[in-house]
C-alpha cells in the first residue's frame, strides 16, 4: 500500500504517528546544518518515535550552487558526505532534489550548459546516494520558484538519460497544477517515479475533504502504474493538528 507522510519538523513526529501517518519527511539542509548536539537530540527523538524519518526534502541550501559559474565540486561532495550520513542514521530512503536556489540558471548563463551541470550534479550525488542506500528524486518546480526543470516530463527525461540506479523522479501535484501538467505525466514516468508530494493547489494548503482537489484521481493514477512508494503532504497550514488530521482522513480514503 502507498505510504503517507508529512513534511514537517521532527518535533511533530509523535503527533503525526498518532494521527496515522506512516513516516515523517524532514529538511535535509536543516539536518546537515545542525550542531552535533542538536543532531543527537534529533536522533534521540526519532529513535523513540513509533514512526521514522523516511524521506528528506530541501536537498541543498541555496548557497551551494550546482548551476552557474560558482559550482564547486569539493564543497558539494563535503556537504553530501555530511548530509547523507546523517540522513542514513535517521533511516532516510528518499532525498528530494528541488533546491531551486541551487539550480536556478543565472541571468545570461547558457541554458544548455545549465542542463549539463544538473546532469553532472546528479552523477556526483549518485555515489553518495549509493553509499548510503538512498534514492535521490528530481523534483520539478513551478517556474516562479526556478527557471529550469519545471515539469515531471523533464525530470523523467533527465533520469532516463543519465541512467543512474539511485536517481529517480518526484511528482509534486502542486507544481504540476501550476504548470498545467496532466496526470498522464505520472503514467509516463512509470517506474522512475519514486516519490510524490501532494497539496491542495489552491493556496498550497493541507488537503481536506471537499477542497476541490482530485485526490482520488491522483491515487487512481498512481495505482494504475503500480506505484507503491510514499506520498508526503508538503504544504502550509494554519492549525497543524487539525489540518494534519483532516489531510490524513482524505488521503487515507483515497489510497484505500
């Protein structure tokens, strides 16, 4: 069965477990930036929780560039060494490469070179992912947030071309809606689709019953391609406890 999670802080892990979610998705850049003492505190919380941190979003902080003239391979490798080893310790299996600030193409920079640089970065990430038993999923972002890799179809093409075993695709239903990308993009991604983010596209809010979003259609499409991965709520909310509970109810019904 498809697993359900929430992108949130580890402070909420016990609450989302009580609601019924299967895992928590944490911020990798934040995890990597913790002091050793803070990191050990996070480990203790997760170790004592009934569910685990199975995924991380926000792969890179904005000041580590993978596109443009400021790319530094040694800085990238050093960061990924630290970040992925910490993620593995928490049990993370999926790391999301969205990181719009890191991959944004600078004004006047050759777009063709930018695409090659993204491919080169993913090849660098492959080694770290393989060593830590993690899959890196490419997240397309809406054009407002990043000026390259905006569609699931583009991420699918990139993952297909580089053919790395630990590099796959993410579909975010909010970004898909903003780019008017149809659900058939999920079908096209096929077995390269290894992670999903979901939200109410109107305001990027937590899902709830009757909010106008086609959650049943999304899950039916996932089932049709044999998807058995994770679906994380990635959205804003005004009342975490109530909004997370409402989201679980509608998504749990849709995955049944």
